[in-house]
């Protein structure tokens, strides 16, 4: 059986975690072997890089350093976990991938898309997601949810979540532009719907793209 690379994307609080649960339950129900991971992260070293990217530092983090850290983490995750799982014919379910780099470092920070594309090619070669579920919500709604959850769990917003609202509008715009540009890859799901509706959209998308494989 061929491996399948599925990524889940969206602004903060869009419902990615909720979507991931639905995807994993569906894969178990149809008996497909899967491997679950996230970015930045997924291996011990990549998780350390994740902490560096998301935590506060005394010195300011340059946009280029942030970009290189997410790609360094990606290189580890690809070689240690993603590529081996795909070679074994598994479905890889990855919470965020390079589309997030285009959205956050490209849209949010304003790094030129071509620079990101150079690193994408260097780190990934021709590897691209087979399918991306984009949970789309207005940033105001997503951030309100993320804040609500942070309060519930007694946590705090991370370094990126503290950006101004305009940052997240730029992030969302890049995601939506990419969804238009890559219609074979993207499935856009309205994340502002009630959870049961979001779940049934996800299941329909999985049946269409993975059901016959
Ligand atoms: N980042 C980057 O900059 N560059 C890169 O290349 C990559 C990542 C790969 C970590 O990502 C950060 O890394 C991220 C981008 C950056 N920015 N930040 N910060 P992350 O995915 O680990 O963290 P996150 O974006 O902050 O995820 P999140 O806030 O956990 O979002 P979520 O998973 O989409 O949310 P959720 O947990 O599913 O839902 C949030 C709450 O809303 C929760 O209480 C739910 O019960 C509730 N919810 C969810 N769906 C609904 C619906 N439909 N109705 C009502 N309530 C709902």
C-alpha cells in the first residue's frame, strides 16, 4: 500500500486538534495504519527546536532565525519519522507542515515566498503533502478560543500567539491563497461551524480522498 501524507492546518483555535482526533478515529475504523506527528516537533531534537521557536527569549528572535529553526526541525522530523512511515505505506498525519511556514513566516512575518521555496526544496526535495485539511476561521474567533483554552488549562499564550490581530489576518490570507492555488492538495473546512458539522465535513473529505486507496 502507498503511503499518504496528510497535513492539518489553520490559524490558532481553528480546531486542528479536534480535526486530528476525527482523522485518527476514522483511520482506525477503516483499518489504515498511521503515524501521527506535529511541527515544529515530532522528534526529541525537533521538540527542543519547537520550544525555542515558541518560548520567550531575552534577546529578540530574528525572522530568519525563526524560519531556519522551523526548517531544521522539519528536516529531523522528515528523516527520522515522516519518510520512514511513508515508505512503510502508512498514512502520516502531521499537525502543520510547510504550508504553515508560508502562512506564518511568509504572511505573518513578511519573508519572501521565494526564500521559503528555496528552503522547502533543500529540506524536502519533492516531498509535498498529498492532502491538507485547512480549518478556516476568522482570527478573532480562533484567538478567542485559544485564549479560552489557555485560561481553562492555566497556561499562557506562546510567543507567536501574542502577535497583533493583523498578523493572523495575513496568516489566514496566505492559507486561503494557497488553497486556491493548490486545489488538489487543499480541502477547506469552515471551522466556525459547530463541532459535529466540522466532523462530518472531515469524514466526507477522508472518504473521497482516502476511501478507495
Ligand atoms: N508555526 C510556524 O510559525 N511555522 C511553521 O512552519 C510551523 C508552525 C509548522 C504552534 O502550532 C505554532 O507554530 C503556531 C504556528 C507556528 N503558532 N502559534 N502559536 P500549534 O499547531 O501547536 O499551536 P496552535 O496553532 O496554537 O494550535 P491550537 O491553538 O491548539 O489550535 P487548534 O488545534 O486549531 O485548536 P483546538 O485545540 O482544536 O481548539 C481550540 C479550542 O476551541 C478548544 O477549546 C476546542 O474545544 C474549541 N473548538 C474547536 N473547534 C470548535 C468548534 N467548531 N466550535 C466551538 N469550539 C471549538
